[in-house]
C-alpha cells in the first residue's frame, strides 16, 4: 500500500530553529541570534500574550465565537463585509482555500520565480500545475505588470507578492491595477501581502470594491509576531465570498490564535514599534554591510555574498543564523531578517567578518 505518486511535489523546507542549530553546534540557544525566518524580534503584543493565557483554560471548546469575532474585526479594519474575510491557518491556509475554490484538475497557476514555494505546492496538491515569471537580479528584482503579463498564458490564478520574498521588492498599486485589468475573465489575481505592514504602500484590499478578480492574502505571522499560532486570512470580492463555507477546513483557525489576533489588532503601539525597528534595521544593513544589498519593503534584506552556503554556515557557527537563498535559485545571496537594534548590529559585525574571511576582496566593494 502506497500513497499516490508524489514525485512531482517538493517538500517545504523552513528555516531551522535556534534550538535545533544549538544542539548541532553544542551551543546554548540563548547565544544564537536567529535572523533566518523573518520573525518579529519583539515577539507578540503583550495583549496577545495575555489573551492566550486567559483563553488557555477554554481550549476544550471549538473556536466558533472567537473565529466570528476575529472575522468581524478584520472586516471592520478594512471596511469590507465579514463574508469577504476568509480566516485561515496562516496565509498558506488561505492559499489552499483559493486552490480549492478555483482549480480544476490540470488548471495552471502563474507564480513569481524566485518566490514562495507553497504557491505551486498547493496547486499540485489540488492536481494543478504551475509556471513562472522571472523577478530578475539583472533588473534589481524590479516588479512590473509587463514582467507578469509577458509570461501570462491564461492561467487560472496569478500570484504576485508585495513586498516580495526573498528580494524585498514591491509592486506599485498602478501595476497591480494594470495586471487585474489585463487578465482573462476566468483568472484570479492573488496579491500576497504577508509583509505589507512593513512597506509604505496602500493595501490592495482597497481594490476589492473595484475588481471582482482580486484576492489579497494577509498574515499575523510577521509584523504581529504570531507565527507560532498560524493565523492568516484572505480578503476576497463579495460576489464569491460564500465559497468559503465550502472550502474551509473545519475549525482550522485555532481558539488561542483567534484570540491573540484579536488582541494584536488593537495594539497599535506594538505594531508601530515593530515596523519602526524593521525600517531602522533595513537602513542599518544597507549602510553598514560590506556587501551589496537591495532595497526592501519587508522585514529583511537580501545581500550578495558570493558563496551563500559557505557564508550562511560560517555565520551560524559564529552564532548568527541567516537564510541561504540557494533554494530560491539565488546561490550567491543570503537573506537577513531585521532583528532588534542589538541583534542587527551583531549580524552586521558577524556577516562582515565572515565575508572578509571567505572572500577578502568583498571588503573592497
């Protein structure tokens, strides 16, 4: 007895946790600075922590009320109807909902390359296929409508990511409008805004009144610091909002996650602190790293270091965990998350030392 043929499927490989790395290196996890997974270095809002603690005794109850309350609160935030909010287990859960709602066997999606590997993974889970459009280093990873549309061939879903992971580039609002207006009637434009809080751009949620072929993905994992609770959502046009009840996994969004997200949405001070720290860290990386970097709208910076695998391994041995982007097709680059001021300064010091040791000529750039 065997499962179906999964040879075309690739496993999602997340960044390793500090505890795992510490065990391998024989180190204390507290001596490691993890800047590989774009997590919020300030953690969750204290209000979110209090909500989790107060709700822990009630996890025997299915999250019906908290799910409804969170849905209503998100709808209020964006000025849309509650039926347009598809709460999910992380933004990847929302990607699955779109795949279930739109893909017939054999349908194709169009995704950015490099990009989030779960877009094609979800399509293939639902018996679809994926093709890609390039976001090229030769163009400094600029994103344009022409770049997307030149590869478009009638796919059922087109994904754009702004800010884009791992490059940090953004797709301007007018470019998104151009794409939405240029697609065939059967094509959905899915705008992934997982890092949008960190960018100084309006959300595409505001476009839902104008377009019935746009959906927007958001998450509480990044700026809100709730990655471990797996809470995200899609904001969709009102015309097909009722599809949610037909594709939603029963109670996929857990009780504590819903309560924490509700509390986090009302803690503007913690959110602004998190955003300000990320913006400061991005500038610090750009100004003090001895290697080329690209502008970023996210809570991370992409750096060109030569041998990414060697640099990431050496940095890890010196206590700073960064992301080797070889899996994104960028074997010469690493992605460094924005830490606290102390963590960011430590990362710069370690990365500069590692690059100087491994590639001395880089110090002359």
